[in-house]
């Protein structure tokens, strides 16, 4: 079930998302968060950092699980999602690094890494899963065609996704071809999902997620079946609704 909230701009959707995070932390200091990368959650992460600096929120007991990670980037590569999270959130709040988790696969055959991540996740229930959406409707790195009953798995990235993410690398050749990602079924286990989308290039995917048929070709459409999804959109991302 979607609770759709449309705001004027990116800053306002980031603040609205942070408000939800803040409310949860006020009630539950040891909350479990599912986190996403990409440019969309950056505003939320900045707001979380500001609240932590002002002692409004405390992350000492918080545990996090990230959705996904590239495969094949050298350790400490600035574009790995581990580096991204450390730079944009973890190093700037009082979270224990040992409580932060990202999947990590050695290569595209590393099925053990997928099992390990699912086994780790099995001990927790994610209170809030933060999600962005790819222009082709992917969530995490679950590209169109991913089975709705999938758990953590290794994917070959769609050409469009690699082109979208090329801006973070010096050339398309440098963008990894594979990634490890929580599956759709993993994501659906979260108690609450906050999906953020900003900008015109997300408008079609947002429209299909909300109004389209529930089909594996549009991974985000499965969220129609989740009991508690807050969709935070700026005007451009909501322009096709
Ligand atoms: C990547 C991430 C997704 C993210 C998507 C959108 O593919 N794996 O989790 O939602 O990018 O990124 P952006 O927010 O930069 O548009």
C-alpha cells in the first residue's frame, strides 16, 4: 500500500524522509535500517548527519544493512558503495562501524557471499528500508526481469543502469558489469519502506510503479503489495501521475 507524498522540491522530500527516521529513533534507539546508495538519498543522509550533530538523534545502537554493492572494484575504490556510505554517512554520525553491513562478493560466481548476507539478515527485521528507484524501475540492483521471489543474488547490470552510473566513473568501461544485491523478497520483508524519487527522469518509472501492472519487467511494481510504503516525490518525479 502506497502513501504518496508530493513535495515542492528535493530538499523537502529529504526533510520529510528524515522526519520519519527521527520519529523511529525517538521510539527505538536500536532501530534496524536498510540503506541505499545513489544520489537520491544524499539529502536524507545530510539531514541525518545534522540531527546527529545536534544530539537530536543517536546512532550508537543502530544497525544498518545496505542493499547492494558493485563486484570487482578494488578495495577502497571511491565508487564502491562501502566507500560511499562511509564518506556520506557512517563517518559523520556516531554509529559503530561494526553495526554497518554491506554485501561483499569476490566475483560474479561468489554464491557463498549471497548466502552469508541472507543468513546475517535472517537475525534481524528491518524497521525502515530506504529505497531509490532506477530509471528502468530497478530497486537495489534488481533489474527488470528479476524474480519477485529472489533473495540476495548476483546480477549482471543492465546497460541503462551502467550508463546512468557512468557519471561517477571516468569511462563506461570502468563501470562494473556485475553487482550483488538484496533480492526483491529480501526487500519486501522490511516493516516500512521509504522510496524517494526526484527529477523528471524518474517520472515514468514512478508512474508505472504506482499505476502499472505488477510485473517482473517493472521491479518496483511489487511494492504495490507491501503493506507500508511511503513514496516521497518531488514535483518533477510526480509529473506523470
Ligand atoms: C543505483 C542503486 C540503486 C539506486 C539507483 C538510482 O543503481 N543501486 O539503489 O536507487 O542507483 O540512483 P540515483 O538515486 O542516483 O538516481
